[in-house]
C-alpha cells in the first residue's frame, strides 16, 4: 500500500478506544491536525472512520511542476497515476501547475493522461502557470470541462494569448468568485484578435477577491467591467498595477478589504510636502493622490504587510507614518474599523532561517532579540500615531510555519504585553492581538 494509508474496509485486529469515538469528535481531531502531514498519515492507519476523515486533507492539493523530462520525452509525475488508481483524484480541491520549461499546452496530453486529468472533478481552486490558451482552442472544453462546474478560484500566471483569449477562458467558469492574474503584458498583447467566436460563455459572479501582480493590461480590466456588467470584488490586493483607480471606483459599494504596500520594490521615492515618502506600487504613476478611498463606502479593513512597514521604519524615518496618515484621511466609510498587519515567515528572516519547514538551527542571541524588539516597538509607535487620524482596531495575522515561527511570534507577543503594561494601547478600540493562520 502506498503512503496514503490503508484503504477503507481494512480489518484491524487490535481495536483501540480511538476507533470507538463518535465521528464528530474524530473530525474535530483531524481538523486540528490538518496542517500536520505526518500525523494525518498516522491517523489513516487507525481504522476505517479515521481514514475517511483524514485522507481528504492529505490529498487536498495536487501540485504539478511543468518540467518533468525523461530523455527527450515529457513525463507527467507518477503521483497523478497513483492517485487515479486508488480513486483519490476526486478528493483534490486545489490543482496547481507551476511554470516550467515549456507552456501548459495540449502537447502535454495523450488519451491516457487526459483520462487521468479528467478525474479531477471536485477542484475548487485552479492555479496554472504559462497556460497556452490559443493552443487549446477551439477544443478547450475537451480539456477543462470537468473543472467548469466546481472551480470558484482561478489563478493565471503569465498566460499566453490576447486579452480576448483571457476573457474567454475566465468566462468558462460560471461559479468563479476569485481571480488572480500575474504578468507584465507586452503592448502587442493588448490588441484584440477580431475573432467573433471568442465570446465568454458565462458572466462569472466575481464577488470574492482580486489579486493582480505586475499587471499593465488596462484594456483587460475595461473588458471585464464592460462585458461582465461590472465587477463586485470584496477584497483586493494589487501590486504594481496600472488602472487601479477604475477598479476602486467600480467596486465602490462592495470593496470591504484592500491590501496596501507602502514600499516600492524598485526603490523609487516621491516627495510629499518636503518629506521623502515611499512611492507605492499600488498607485498609477507612483502618486499618493491615487490612494483615494473616499468612494468605497463598504470598506471595513486595510491590510498592510509587516515587512513593508518594518522596512520603511527601520531607519527611524516617518515614511510609513506619512503614508498611513494620508490613506486614513481619504477614508469616509462609516463601517471602517480595522487595520490588519500580515506577518509571515519571510518577515522574520533576520532571526530565523529561510527554510521555514525546519526548526531554528541556533538560539536567538540577545543582540538579535533586542534588535527585533526595538524594530517592533517602532512599528507600534507608527500605528499609535496613525490612530490619532482614525480610530481603528489593530490585528496581527501571523502566517507562520511550524516550529520555525515560534520564536519570532513569542517576541511579538512579548512586545504587545509590554506595550499593554505601559498603557500604550489605551486609545485603541481593542488591544492588538495575534491571529494565527498556519500554512497548509
């Protein structure tokens, strides 16, 4: 038997008390262990009911790296054949195709592979790199029809084709809520193909989240707004995006949360009343004037990466404070209440190794600890100053993997406790707190 555990119906000679637990209790235990693959595999060996509860978590995500080669012949990973033999492919909820040395095109398929691929009948999130949409035309539904009824989240990384091809592909998914596009599109990509057959089959709801990365295809945004009768996203994360302001306007009544990136990765600066403030890649033309959220009457939260605030304030400069105050002054939403700071493994790279799946390989020195504490105190000072502009609740969302994140999170909690003891949060709606969001 493979590493997935024992199949249903396998008899177990010695029955443990665990096998007599109610199913509801078993499911609660399994849910607690869903990010611990080793423990989940052990649970599948317990009994039939534990196997049924644990195995969907083990096969929730299927990742396909598009660079498996055997000599000159392309080779699909053995995992997909193994999973089809055991009937596990319908358990996959998320299917990812990482960009490899070639495009994801019909050339990768034969009849046997297509049968295995078509067994992915319950995928809810589809993430494809280098998708060659014109290559699949006009028989694209032969390859993707089994995804259409279930997919609610679509990620396209560097897709191939014109904007009409992209629109046609997005329009295949009648229940699509979430969308991410990642690519810096060449100017020629903006030109329409003139093909009257490239008409989207459906108008997807598009009411979840929108993420755009390195995106300059303003024409595609206009097509989405026009052909889909507007878009109604509730969450946006836009990074180095042109055409940001029309998106904020068209989602004025639905946008509840937006992620801001106060620092520009290109290192560009702009001047704001004599102060060198960071140019923000969220804005067209790197101008703070584009951070106008006055029309977004449903806005509840702003989200800010911990690393961007950390970087902007590490030298004691007021850049991050200037930026936050400017944005807060544009908000008129009566329901706005919260700023969420997203902390992940990379944000604590100064005191932890970059490989997040392993524990710390050394004890944190007193100097490292003192530096991190000082850095976090400066960040909290920035938020206290910004709080004078708008009364908000501060939440810290820690997306930390395994034991590697224990030490930085412990330091973060200690700094919060220290600030609370000094009455540093007296004016806040609520003391800052840490929300844990472990990686799958």
